[in-house]
C-alpha cells in the first residue's frame, strides 16, 4: 500500500480523525482522541507505527523482518513496519484493523457505542 491508500483506509474507519502531531513528516490517525496509527511521511523512512497487544507485537517481530519495536512509543505495545519491505497489502490492512480494534476496545462503553 502506498501512503495515500493507507490514509484512505484509516480515515474510512468509524470515528477516525487525522492530524500532524509533530510536524509535516508524520500523520497520525486517532479514534476518540486515541492514536492507533502513525504514518511516517519522510522520504527516507516511509514507515508506519501500529498499536498491538503485547503477544502479537512480539509474534510479528519474530515472523517478519520488516516489523520492529516502534522507536518512539512503548515498545511492548507498538510496532514499526517498514513499508519498503515485503508486507502484503492484506497483511498491512489486517494489522491496521487490529490496531484500531485494540484502541476502540479500550474506550468507555459510551464512546464505543457512539462509533456504531
């Protein structure tokens, strides 16, 4: 997936907003104010950071060389994925979905229900 495809995929999810948290080299996607994806827009990097449950985070790192602990987040719960690697579109979508679900499930019930 290219940057625009990832952006469109994330923003299509219920309740998602996007913004530039640091500067114009990163784009974040949030649901109910909680980040689930950080997309690095810098030319030399082209990566994505995704929230994971700890067991899946470790499993993905062991199975895929493109997946590493995210340097700028809690390394137990966040993975960085090199978009220049061999990750398939379907796999990346699955991981984005997982990240979104983890964040939504952590929301209070009233906020979760508002997303439906």
